[in-house]
């Protein structure tokens, strides 16, 4: 029951926040914060829960199922395993940071803002939990519209354009996924005789080579646009740059992760043959993203655009790792999802904090801020280092594991990806240099971080360092005891591939 | 009967041509009545006496009269005819005529291509039509009723004249 | 006693954290106490562990926690103590401690006092992790950590744009090398499924025969990493610029410890290099070429610290040369001696620069031997050691060993030997050029204030160390002391001398001594007896002089080949050419939008016309098909 | 009854329809346009009648009656609109009523 309650209370919290605005304009933020804090604690309590519920394709901590539209085989099916749990924790953690950072930034239509924020988070939570593809699509679209409002209403100067662009990109790609979902529904129905959208039923559906590839491309379209992968990335810099700080944090920290999550949870397990077939191309796109994003990031002068392009670069590692098909890389990807969420979220928060003070995002108007804001500078340094993959911080673990794993799959691409680390150094150091170092030529009155801002950033620093030194605690969550008889399969996160591959082998038509 | 058919057809076509070339509305309407009468004869020849009657009553009678009433209400004078003369130049005929001829040629080609045998026009009297109307087409009849109702209400609503009140479809909108 | 091992890096880390978090509220004394004290404690523990290690010299492993565990791949936070890491520990903590003490006075007037000590402590911690790591991933952590601290400290005076540039350059250039090293790690992981150093060293000889392709590849990639960190050809360009940092930083990071991490890495993975003779030969060649190129560049520099920087590159070249001929312990020995005397020289240079109001140009100094006698004395000792003045200096023994083994060692080579010998000559020339120009001749500048004890004491201690430490290892012909190589023998194999060469050792020592002394003589002739001559020579060969002065133009080369194209592409593509595709789509859509909106004229007749044309089209198509 | 060639009937309907069409296209006076539409509707009805009598079915006539109904409704609404337009714009020029252009 905890899973549907989770989503329902987020939605209810959103409505409550909206209506509470009429009583007092400061209620919505408190409500949002409280809802998220409660859920962070609730999710934390699930941390040590055993994966007891046995379902096809691994075992799960919590599981909930109710028929929804039984005529079409649609059910309200939620399940939580280690991966989902990690993603949810990240969701609520960053959600709280996003609420706190909007504390003063958002002054108009406060209630509606927090309503949208909670609804986005509800959609994201749903995406991480849904085990029914119809439901999954439902949540996938549900997170889109509040996000559109967040960008379009509270964004910066060019917000309309950015919001449209974001919406059109994700919506168009989402429709392709809908097509693929329906295609899979009918293909599965025709072979299994039972028309259902259930994920577990779909696992191991025998697909002809052609069908599998086309259906996979449909799913892939949605996920790689969301991730995003070059050349489908161009919505991201605009959306990130124009969104309010909280919007950027949620976009970079969470929305992009839904794409990665989709790849891990759906694309690879449902279409093992097609995934292997396309793997070199997709890894290549990942590497292209790493390098291209890094070069673009280096050129930007708008701090938020810069950070946005670093996201493109970092998400390339996800592509590289997922399609390397081995456990090391897969764990790297999971780590990358979490650490990137934290480090990029933090960089956006810093950008927002700076914007609040000096009302510009142009780094040419910055420089020499260190003496005035040493604390902020230290924070900036830490997260810049995280973004360049400094060992000891979480991102390093993610990147090195991804690369170690990817090396087994493809040497050339891994070398190119490793070169990307040098480029990452270039842009990360540029951030630090342009903002905090150099001569203070522009005269701003810059108070250092306030207590509230410290409250946001310090936990993020702690988290990123903790992830860098003790990643094992997190990686255990996606551990699955290797199952007997799967020697030839490539084990990955949550054992998703394990079953799948064996089953696929049995029916493989060609 | 052949002859009757062709004569009526010729009258119908000629009078219609007159309709479309007149400058004066009333003249045009009179030619229109002629055209309707001719067509009514064609209907009769084709074995549809009920419809022939309807044609005269409704088209030549009601509709044309309605239009004449409106013309009277608008109180159009000689200027209207002058303006019509101004608008209706020879040049303006060229394009539409060309298009229509092409369309007609295509229609004629299709009609003549699938040449069927001649037929005896059977007499289908009002009873046959009535049975059909209130049998298989009863839904259509009811829909027609609704349509007429809508027509009446619409005409009443639109035709109402309130002074100095601009209808919301036509009021000038701010840019 | 050895269980305290984890405390050695932990103290500086704690110090760094305290200083970062609370440094701005601390008094300078307290900050010094925390900064220097923590390193001092580390040094103390090192000493204790050192004694324990001497009495029971078996390697010691300390497992702190498992870093990550994926199947059988379980890199840990675990330390491995053996003779090699012991020596590095010793040098890092003690030299580090001395430099901390020195810095407490050197940085006394700086507003970033606590920050400086925080970075320095963090550096010491990272460096200690680097040398203690029992797996390559943890080593990589230390490796990048020192890179970060190097970046922070080079750019310590961040208000100067060029310092920031130098700092970024250092970080990025070393990162290029790190990339090679990372790829080496990938290959090792793929081959052995582990990155645990000791297991790798055990498994490598079983998996690979001598000359194996993979081993060769790994060797070259590790060399790439080492080359970046140790500022060897072709990635040496960052080190001279790194002199933008405060002098203690140059002494600690860019002379004594961090830049020798490459030497440590190769020594640590020597088994792999022994399995890949070509890679090892490459190490030697890189060393030989670097020591010559850097030596020539050192000859032409005017900036005191840049001379020392090039000299450092050159001396590390010697270490690489030694590694390349398999003289492992000779390389480590030279590392230790070099750490002492080069730290000494940098500290001395720093003191001079400080009292001369940040004057770097040594031709504007002159005649300082009377004004700054202690500095003069210690500097001279350091310089003598660097120039390898026979018998009395540590540098002589360490460098002589390398020279000798370069020729006589099993993998020795006449060309390498000649390069090293010529390098030794250049070394003594530029060293004493520096000494004579700085301390002799006419005074050109004013000494502002005397140098305090906190700065002088480390100089004296280092002077003593750089002299005495040489006697830990004496050649056959002179006493035959082998304490150092015996100590290292469990870790690093001894080099075999070719049997036919043994008898000639004395001759080679005499040659080395003569070369060193003649270099000093030449310097004396050029810079004391005929001070006009050098500028005349310079005018004779302006092109060559300029080439040497700019470090053989590597900077310009990389600038043209890599930096400028990268920046150019970045600038040109700032607005993301791929986005043009989507904006193009939008433009097309908008074009059609306008075109269709235009047909929406509001005139009914046009709409009817449209319908007619449409009907004609459809009929026509229907008829044609 | 004598025979009537079905083609002739259809052609007549086509010719009448075309004439109505030409008129719609050339006229600017909306009352004329309305008249033209009547002609076209009538022509369409004629086609139905021809077809109905060709197959000896009453359906054609039924359809004509529907068309007739529609024409009546159309004329009443159309005339009301014409009145309204004339009041608003003081002209019967159809091209003037082009406020809805895109």
C-alpha cells in the first residue's frame, strides 16, 4: 500500500499546497517541504528492507497491484526494488533541495508553483515505480506538463521558447514510445494469447528480429531524447537555462534520470537481441555526447547553459555503460545517475544562488568572487571537481566503473570517452576560474551563503563525498545474488538481464 | 418524351446562363424561376411527379419568394445594379469558367465512359417516396426536422436587429 | 606499531578539514599549529613505524574498508607498506614537515594563510595515499588528489590571471597523462580482473611472457601517466609555468614529491616493465632525452625558479633513465637525494625572492653571499649536490650510480650513458651559473629584511640531509655501503652489472667527477671571470637561445596543434550547430504556416476556388491512375 | 414511357452545377452567391433523381427531399446572415466580410 499512497499523497500535497496559498502565501512551501521530508524518511526506512517479493526478473522489496482497466489488461502495478529505491531517494532529496532553493526565488503564484513541483515529483516517482507499461506511459506524460508550467511561468527571459521546445521534444519522442508500447502490446497478445500491459508478462516475449528492433527504437526514442543523447539534446540547454533554479535542479537531477532508468529497466530487458544489435551505435552516440557536450560546455558563457551541456556530456557515460552489458559498467551507470543528479543539481543551485545576488548568468560578468564568498567558492570548487571526476567524489566512482566496464565491450570508444575526461577538466576548471578566481573587476555586494543555502548545499557535499568514499552502501542496493544457471548471461543491475537473456534464448526464432 | 426532355433541358441551361449574367437581382430571380420550372419538367419526364411538384412549390415558390422579400427589405436601388455591372466584368469570367469547363469535361468523360443502356423511366409516385421516407429513412426525416428547427432558430437569432449592437462575430477585435 | 599506519594520511586530512572548515576564524599561530602539527605527527608516526619496519621488515597490509565490490572486483581503502613506500613516506612526511615550518614564516603576510595550509595538508594526505595504496584505483585517487592540490596551490594567488592559467595548464596536461594511465588500468582490469597491485605483480609474469604485446601496451600507457605527472617529454610543459605558485609549493610538490610520483608508479609496477623490455627502453629514452632538453633550457633561463624547474625536469629524467636500465634502487636513491637538495634549493630561492620583494630575475640579484650567508651556504651545498661535486655531496653518489649503471647495467646502453654524462656536464654548468650569478658579482638589489629562524632551520636540516644521505649507498670503489639497496631489495630487484664492465667502475667515476668539475669551471669562467661572454654567445646564436629559452617550443607546438583548434571549435560551435537542424525544422514549419495562413484570406470566393481546384486535382489523379 | 439516356440527365445536372459554380466564383454580391448555391444544390438534386429513376428506386427522390430541406434551412439562415451583414457593413460585397482572414 505504501507505493500508491506515495504517489497519491504527493498529488494531494500538491493540491493542498495550491489551496493553502489563499490562507497564507508561505504555507505552500512548508507543505511541500513537509511532504517531501516525510517521504524521504519513509523511503529511508525501506533501505534495509529485504528483496523478498519474488517476481519474474528479480526480486522486489515492495509490490502493489490493482486492476485498473481490466478490459485492456491495464493494471495499477507498482513495484520497488533497489534501483527504484535509490532513484526515489534521489527524487525526494533533490526535491527538498529544490523546495528550499525556491524559498525566496519564487514570489508570484507560489501555490501553483509548489503544486506543479509536487506533481512533477509525483510523475517522476510514478515512472520509477510503474511496472505496467500503460501506467508507465501515463506517468511519463504526467511529469511533462507540470514541468512545462514550471519553465513557462517562472523561467527567465526566453522561457516560452524553452518551454515549447522542451515540450515538443519530449512529447514527440513520448508518442513514439506510445506506438512502441502499443506495438509490443499487440505482439505480446498475439503470441501469449493474453492482452496485457504488464511488464513482467512482457519479459521474455519472443520477438522476430525485425519487430524487436523497431519496437526497441520506439522505446529508445523517448529515453534518449530525455537522457539526452546527441543529436537529440538541443532542448536541454534551453530548458535548463531558462527554467527557474528549482526547475533546473529537477530537470537535471531527476528528469534526465528517467531516461536512463527507462534504458535500464525497459529497453535492455525487453529487447535483448535488439539492444545487442544496436549497442555499438548507441555506445558511439554516448561517446559523441561526452565529447560534443564537453566542447560545447567549454564555449558557453551563460553559467546555466554551461552546466546544462556538462549534463549532456555526463549522460553520455550512461549510454556507454548501459550498452556495455556488464555488471561493472551497469553499476557505474547507476552511480552516475545518482552522483550526476547531486553534482549537477548542486551546480544549478549555485548558479541560482549567484543569480539571486548579481542578477546575471553571464560568466564574463563574474570573477574574483572568492574573497567575498569563500564558503560558496569552496562549494563551487567541490562540485566542479565532482563534475571533472575527481577521485574521492561520487562521480569518479561512476565514471571509472563505467569506463572499466565499457572497455570490455569496446576499446576505441572507451579511449575516446576517457579523453572526454580531459575535456571535462577544461570546462570544470573554467567554471571555477571564471566565477571565483581572477581579479574582482565587477563590483557586487555579495553576501556569502545564508543559513538556508548552506542547509541545501552542505548535505549535497556530504552526499557526494560519502558516495565517493563509501559507494558500496549504495551499490549493494542494486546487487542481486547471481542466479544459478545463468553463467553465459551478462549479469546486470537488479538481475534484470539475467532471466531475460535465458528466456530470449529459448524462443529465439532465428 | 425525348423531345420534352431535351427542350426542358435546353430551357433550364439557357435560363441559368441568364441568371448568372444578370446585373439586376430581380431579373436574375425571374430567370431562376424559369430554370426551376424547366427542371421540374425534367423531373416529371424522369418519372418523379411528386418531386416535380415539390420543386415548383419549394424552390420556385418559397425560396425565391424569400429572397425577393429580403431584397425588398434591403431596399436596393439602381446603384446596386450599377455596382453589379462594375463588378461583373468579362475578365472575371475567364478563370472560373476555365476551371469549371475542365471539371465539366472530366465529369462528362466519366459519365460517358461508363455508357450504360438506356432505360425506361418508371413512374415512382408519392406513395413510393412516402413509404421510403417513413421506412428506412425515418432517422433522416427526423434529422431534417432538427435541421429545419435549427434553421428557424438560427434565422431568428441572426435576423434580429438590435440597434447599435454589433454581433460578437463581427465586432472589431483588438490586435 | 604498524597498525598506526592509517594515521599517517589521516592526520594531514584532519588538519586540512579543520583548516577548510574553521581556518578563516583561526589565528595564524593556531593555523600553523594545525597545519604543520598534523604533518609533524605524521612524520613522528612514520618514524615509529620506520623503526618497527626496520626491526621486522616484512610488508604490512592494512585494510580499512571495501571501497566498492562488484563480483570479484573489490578495490579497497587499504594500505600496503613495504620498503619502497617506507622511503616515500619518510621523504614526504619529513620534507613536508620542514616545508610546513618554512611556510609558516614565508606565508606569514598572506591573507590566505589558513587556506594555504589546508591545501598543503590535503596535498600531503593525497601523496601519502598515493604511495600507500595497495590497489591502483586508490593510487589513482591519490594521483588525482595531488593533481588537484597542485592546481590549487599553483593558482594560490588567484587574482593574477596568469597564475590561474598556469594552474589549469598543469591540471589539464597531467590529466592527459592520467588518461593514458586510466586506459592502462582498464587493460589490467580486463586481463586480471583486479587492480590490487601485489596480485597484479604476482600474476603478470604468469600471464605474460617477456615481450608480450599487452604487457607492452600496458607499459607504455603507465609510462604515459608517469610522464604526465613527472613532467617528462612530451608532457613536461606544465612544470616551468607551475612556478607561479608560492616557493614552498614548488619545493614540496614540484620538486620533492608529486613530480616523482611517476617514478614511484614505474618502480611500483616494475614487474610489468620487466615483461615489456621495449616499454622499459622507452622509459630510459624518455628520461635521457628529457634530461638533455631540460638541461639546455635551464642554461638559458633568467628566472631563478624556472632554472630550478627545468633542473627538476632534468633530474627526474635521470630517475627515468635509471628506471629504464633497470636500476630501480638507483632511481629511488636519486629520488630521495633529489628531494632533499631540490627542496633545499627551492626553499633557498624562495627565501631570496621573498627578501628581494618578489624579484625572480637572477640577473637583478648578484652579490648576495655577504648579505645572506646562511642561505648562501645551504644553497651552495644544495647546488653542489645537484651538480654532483665528487665525494662530498649526496648528489654525486646517487647520480654516479645512475651513470655507471646506464653503461654497465644489463640493459645499459652507450648512448644512454653518453646522454647522461653530457647531461651531468650541463647540469653543473647551469647550477653554478645560477650560483655565481645570484651570489657573486655586483649587488643589484636591496635586501629588505633578514630571514627568520623558521625559514633557516629547514634549510640547514635539508643541507645536512642532502649531504649525509648520500652515504647510505656508496659504490664498490668507495667503501661499498649498500644500506639503501639492501633495504629496497625485497621490493625491487637489484640490477645485474655486466661481468666485463665491473673492473672499469673507477674509471667511470673519475670521468663523471671530471665532467662535473669542468662544468663548474666553465660556469666560473663564463660568469665570474668573463661576465660579458655569455651575452656575446647569446647574440651569436639568437635562434637557438630563444628555442632553449622557451623550452624547445613545446608550448607553441601544443598551442597550435591542440589548444587553439579546441578553443576555436568551441567558440565557433558555441551555439551548437546541431541545434540549427531543429531551428531549421521550425523555420520550415513557420514558412508553411505563413504560406497557408496567407491562403486564409477571409474571402469566400477564394475558398470556393480552392475547393474547385482540389476537386479537379482529385478527379485528375483518379482519372490518371 | 420512352427511354431517356441516363448520360443526358447526368450531363444536364453537371452543366447546371458548373453554371452555379461559375456564378459563385464570379459574383461579389452575396445574394447572388446565395442564388448560385441554390442552383448548385438543385443540380445535385437532379443527379439524384436521374440515378433514382435509372434504378427505379425511390431513394433518389428521398435524397432530393433531404437536399430540399437543407436548402430551405440554408436559405433562411443565409438570408438572415445577409441582413445582418448588410446592417453591419452597409454593403452586400462578400469580399468585405473578410475579418476571419488568417
